[in-house]
């Protein structure tokens, strides 16, 4: 049984498409020994990612590319990197998979503080010969430390599609970035392969075939927001600009809990011993009562318009729930309305009873004196 490399759903037993005798892209040889296998493609029925389930090629950790020979490609890279650094004001960047340093050299011209990560010895030696700053390494664990981290940006050019565990690699990058950081990711454009029926794009080196949707989903699941995604270089390449997603801070929630308790304690001092009732048995109100330690010795009762809640006790705090008629006949000295968006409507309803009682409301952290 094989599982999707993106969403972990089960893949179908049989491939959707297969091609016989597809050689690896870098399996050049000096002898006539060695053979090729069949290439089998699976499409995840859940997320749609097209992928191979076969073992990666023997050199999958290394980046091997011959792009240095193309003038057009070099010019495109220079333009792209300049634009990226100007736009996001990044200062320290890591290229994941630097190969022999073709792009790292351009990157270093644009931003001096550029580093590379490469697993292959040949690539590392070549980078060093070119005077580039490169580290040996491969992202096979989420908690992998990249030397010299944290970085405020990363570049990954046509390398993600080679990873047997792409989410692990991306999450590992995430862990080596500062909070305010950006990334530039490129993969071959599978939408073009589909549109042109270009079956020669399939190669054992590429385990993953991305569309805009599946690339975005993968980047999202790795903890990145996709700022922009588009196809470039005659539609052959998908290019994404991403931002590290910052997780929300709950520090303010803790402060708010303390503030809420103080407000309710203050109100209870003014209206002690069951002289205060609460209107609203929704979840905001129930949680507030529980957090503030309210009970039937402190609160007279809870009023609620919903018949199915009436004549019962509130969960956790065990305060009786009554109907509005009961409230009119046995009114407290003060009532606190906690019903979120319904507060105004309920305050109007209470005022219409013309009782001689104080009315307060609580919503979004604010305790209001209504009457
Ligand atoms: Zn999937």
C-alpha cells in the first residue's frame, strides 16, 4: 500500500499511467551495464498530487544541473533574484540544493550574505572552487539544523520534486528561518505537461509533478503562506513566493482571562449573595461562568429564551436556567447579559419589562453598564 507524499491518503493499487523503459536523467555510463525500469504514475484521489511511488534515483540528494550553459536562464535568474531581494528586503539567504553553484553565484552577486546547502561532494567542491559559501547537508529530518541558521530567506530551484519526503524537507527549512522570512520555490510545471501531453517530462528523478494547486497545498502544509504563484520560462516552470506563517500568540488571551475575572469579581462585590442573575446560556456565557468560578450561591439564576435549556442546570457551574416569565416574577437586583451578537436585542427585551433593576452587558471583553 502506498500513501500520498502530500496528504498521506491511500493511493490506488494500480498506476494511472505507466511508461516502459524510462532512464534516469543523470545515469550516464561508460559501460553498457545497467537497465531501466517502468515508470508508474499515481494521482492522489484526495489532493490530486501526481507522484511516483518508486524508490528515488541513487543520486537523489544531489543537485545536478546543466543550466550554466544557458545564457537566457542565467539572465532570468539574475532578474528573478534581484526582484525577490528588492521586494522582501532579505539579508541572509540559503539556497537548498546548490549543485555546483550556478545559481548560488548569481545569488551571491545580488546578496553577499548568501549560502548554499548541498549533499553531493562534487557540487560542494565546485562551489568552494568558485569561492562560494556552501555547507554539506540534506534535509531528511524536520529538526535538521542548517549551519549558520537562522536565515531570513531561502531559495529552492527545481529540487523539491526530487524529494521522497518533501514535507519533511520544507518543514526543516521552516525550522531554520527567522519569524519574518520569505522563500522562492521553483518546480517543473505539470500543468504544461498535461496541456501539451508531453509524456517525455516524466522521469524517475522526479517523484512529484506539481500544479499550482498541489504546490500551494504542499507549501501551506509545510507552514508557509503562498504570496504569489505563476508559471515562467516558456511555461515550463512554476514559481512560488512564500512567507513563513507565524503562529498566533496566546499571551493576550491570558491577560484577558485575568482582566475578565477582575471585572466579574468587582460586579459581584456590588451585587453579592444571589442578587445578580445572568441572561444567556450560550457557550460564551457558560465558559465565562466556569472560568470565573460562579455558582448558584453567587448567581441567582440564568435566563434563556431557548425552551430546551430551561428548567435545567448549566454544565460545570450547576446554576438553574429559567424562562423570561420567571425572571419578571422573581427579578434580581441586577442582570448581566452575555449573549454575544444578541446582547442589544436582549437588553431591549429586558427594558420593555420596566423592572427596577440594573442591567449590564458583556461582549468582546467589555463590561457595559446598560441601565
Ligand atoms: Zn494526496
